[in-house]
């Protein structure tokens, strides 16, 4: 199976670093006073207030300004956030080279999220010269701190043999660590290892289905596709084309990518074998599911 890197998904997960700030009641006036006096922690907090509209109107440009003030004083979290703003073009022009500079500063202080997203830039040559060994090193530093995003990314490098010696067993170990933390990409990849008996993992269709389902229920299109295929083929449970079609419909509704494209093809294939009433039942069920599980 071709290993695809989902750039948008990865940086979207990385951006969740913004929401990991401790939730508390902000006293905007007091925070601003401290920030204007040069307190780096207050500057970082004020940046988050503007980023999320907590106690002040949401304003990405103001958020970037206050993150920059804190970042220039060496605040690792502010450096990370400013790098993320440059990655997305929130409040500043989109600039991966600038993002890499701020991620590097934060990563050098041991920030695992910064190490993970900087590793991604090096893996893909965005804002920096492509360097797989350096990407692997950055992912490893973050992965060893328990960062699930980095664990999954490092596993993908071991699976593909980019920047490291190809080793399916090591890949499986890192996928398992990330999957255990709820990383949907890792859950899907670990499912493929169980389905194919790869990397020292025994072939076990039920275990594969379990991991695919965990990913699928998070809205992961490849997990939905792979779970549908198991239902279509009758692997791990009795063959059930209605259930297969349901998961294919969900995969086809996802963001553009391998899972979505193959989901459409699989949806159209199984639709030809279902009755009008079965198709109507699946469509209603899929619409209900999507309403209860909006895409992130």
C-alpha cells in the first residue's frame, strides 16, 4: 500500500496545541497590563485570548503580535504558536520558512509539538531543504516524550524506509504507541499490519477490524474504507455488503485524498448490488452519523 502523508491533517492536529492551553477564566484587563509591562507569560496568554476570542474580540493579527512578543523573550509555547500561525497564514503572511525558524527555537527547548511539526517540514521540504534523517530525528525526540503525532509519523518513516533503515517491527511498535493514544492514522496503519500479518504482528482480521473501527469512528476516511472492505470480503466477521456500503459512503464523503477517492469507487461498486430499500436505509443512516460526527 502506498504510504501517503496527509499534510492538512497533520498540521491541523498540530494546531490543536493552541487549544491545549490551560482553560481558565481570563481577567483581560489584568493580563493586558502584565503583557504590556513585558511579562512573557502574560503576553502568551493575551495571544491565546485573541486567538480564541476569550475576553476580547477574536483577532489573529493581534494574537500573532502578542505571541511574537513572548516568543522573542524565549517562551517556547509562544514560539510554537507563532510558527503555527505562519504555517496557516493566521494574522501573518503564510511563510513556511518563518514557521520553521520559530519551530526550531521551540524544538531546541524540548517542545515535543514543535519537534513534531518541524519534523514534518523537513520530511516534506516545506520552508527547509528536505532531509529525511533529520525529520526522523525530530520525530524520535518528540515520540520519546509521548507525542502521538510524532510516534505515528516516525512509524511511517520506518515503514517506508525514508531517513531510517526500513523496519516493519519497529514501525508496528510506534504505531501501537500512537494508536493507544487515539491517533487515527496510527490506528488505521496498525490495522493493516494485523490484516496482513506484517512487522511481527500475527494476521488477525478481528484485531484489524477493531483498529479500523477505532479510526473510522473518529472520521478517518482510510479507516472507514478499510473497515468497509473487511465487511465486503467477510474478513473478521460475516460478509455484510450493506454494512460495507455504509462505511464506503462515509469514506466517500470525507476530505479529498486516497481514502475518499477509493471510498467513492467502493461505494459505487457495492451500490450496484444493493436493493433500493437497502440504499435508502444506508443513506439515512450515513446522514445521521455525519450529523452526529462532524468532520474536524
